[in-house]
């Protein structure tokens, strides 16, 4: 008898954007594949009336409460409210702040949303995201020499999510699909500024991902070149040949997460910067 899928309401309460909580919550819930986590994001919570309303909502859909509230009175109010309705409530930042306080011998300043200050890094990430979205899937090839990184690869090698992840690190990234019978843009051949990286995976992995994508397509058949293993193997071999001819590095993403792929690309970029006498990039 199969185990029934369990459901968990996860309430994330933040006095800022909630990005920190979302990362922690998803990292933790990923360890429980048999549990379907229903996320409730409550951001910009900065008034007692909001806490009162949230406690009422949590009582209607009880689960685990994670929060990052710098204001101690607000945090206490939330913790008491959760105790009253019998749900677990945990401050994600408190253990970390206590370590900092113990080591530095100084108390925190209690700056709300301090981790998201509108500094130069913030605007660099926004600019990088805008550039990356405008140059997704081969768009605007005339701007490729303005990119810091260009990712090439066949369909379903996670070019777009990897590009967006890099953009969130402040790195302007474009991606170009390798399509059978269609050459790469001349602008890519002429580009001198960006690091150009090819992504590949095993034919079995690519076929599996493409089949999953086309499950709802009634016109899909086993003889479709898009999911034919031999055809896919040729696509991958072609990618490797192109990169070898141009001296572009290749990364096999078969067993890599998007984060791991991005880290490998940044390592290549930083290695090149160090060789040129520049500082690290993409931090």
C-alpha cells in the first residue's frame, strides 16, 4: 500500500522581502520528498495589527511558522500568538545573530530589512536580471559582446534557469540554443568580452526531460527527432565539437543542480579574471 502524500502549511513571516526565509524553508522542505509543502509568504510585516491578522490566518491553516522579525516586541507577539494556537514558531536569524553577538561582543542594531539595502550590489543585480531576460533563448544577438557570460546548449540543458541564477548574482548572462540545422549567430563568433560556456548532458537525461515536457502534446511520438535518442546524441556531440573547435569550456549538467552549474561557471570566470589580473566576479 502506497504512503499517502502528506501536506504541510509553511508560514514564512518577514519584515522585509522574505527571500532569506524562502531559501531556508525550501532547503529544509527538500529533505522531505514525501511531504507537499504549501508556502504562505507574508512579507513586509511591520505593524502589530499585521501580527494579529497573521495569527488568525495561521490558526485557520496551522503548520510550521518561520520568521525573520528584527523588532523584538513584534517577534514576541508572534511567538505568543503561535503558542496560544499550538503551532511551532521559530526565528531563523536568532541562532545566527547570537553567534555573531557572542563572538563580536556587540549587540545588534535592529535594522529592519538591512540585508536588502539599496546599495550598488542591489542595482547591479537588477540590471543583470533585466539584461538576462532580454537576452534569453537567443534574443538580441547583436548585444552579445555586452554580456559577461554566454551559455550555449541544446534544449533542456537548463540554460535559462542557470542564466537567471547567475543574474541574481549580478552577472549579465545571455543564452543561445543549439538547434539542429541552424547555425550559431555571427555575433557570438565575434564576441570577445564574455566567457562562452557549453552545457551538455547524457542523451538519456535529455530525452527524459524532453519527454516530460511533451507529455501533454498529443502530436508527440517516439519517432520524433526531438526525443529520439540517436538524434539527441548527435546534438550533444555537435555541441562538444563546436566548443572544442572554439576553445569554449563544456560543463556536463547531468548530475548537477542549477546552483552547482552556476558555481562551476563562476569558477571558470574567476579563473579567467585572475589570469587577466582582475579581481573575483559574480560574488
